C-alpha cells in the first residue's frame, strides 16, 4: 500500500520526484556511476568502500584518520560517562589556570619578526632609551603673565631650569647600582631641547 501525502508548496513530492525518491532509485539508473562521488562528499568507511568499488585508491592518511576516529568513537560510546567527566575536569582546571594567570598586554603579539610594527616599536623604545614600557617625562614652562616665552629674560630662566633638570635630578639604576642624571640615561628624547641650547 502506497501512501500519497500532499504537502502544500511541494508538489514534486506527490509525483515521487523528491530528492529522497531520487536517491532511493539512483542505483537503478543505467548511466549512474559511483566514480562521480568523491571522498570529500562522504564520511567514514562508506567513502573507502565506494572508492574501492570504483577502483580508486584512498590516501593512506585519510585511511589512518578514518580508522583512528572510528576507534575513538567506539571508545567514547563505550565509556561515555568517564569521557564526559574527564572533559569537565579538564575544562574546570583550564578555567582555574586562566583565572589565576596574570594577563599581560604584549604589544608585539603575533606579528611577524620583520613586521613594520616591530621596527617602529624598536625605534620608539630607542627614542625613549627604554628596554621595557616607555615612560616619557616632560617639563612645561609657561610665562606667568600668559605672554610669549621668546623673550630674553624668559629664555634665560628656561635654560637655567633645563640645566637644573638635566644635571641635578637623578634616578637609581639597579643594573649599575648608581644614581644617574638625565644626561646619563636619556639620549634621543632629551636632545629635543638642543635647539634652545644651540641657538639661544
């Protein structure tokens, strides 16, 4: 007995022209050949069987993957609960480890060794004479009356403050265990004031 089910909008099913009926009667077509089916369209051992029937040879690596995943699938189905519990335990341990690990902001990240950003970052560090995170320190001098600083008296005061900052303010260097002034540990960045010293 054959049931005829009518589905609105799918008239091909009534005439037995659906994709399911086509697949059921596909092997009866005289011009059909399994040679047109590739292993990428099929899964598991069925792909090996079809390729053997068509005379093609399955790659050894594909056979190895199919066999390993087949055995792995049988093992998972046989020991389902231990597998799930072990996955949960590993996930909990990973979450604990991630939560307890200090997060660092690596500016270089996954960029290639010869990337332009790495070169620019090295130039940036050299400009500030730093081997780690660069920190710039600046002194801004403005006139009390709000007028220009290009007056001789104000430029004299600026040069005096510059000499005091470069020679009298020191920082401790843990490598050499000595106190160094700005002139000793600051190079390119401190040379930004050279025009004032040279031309005034």
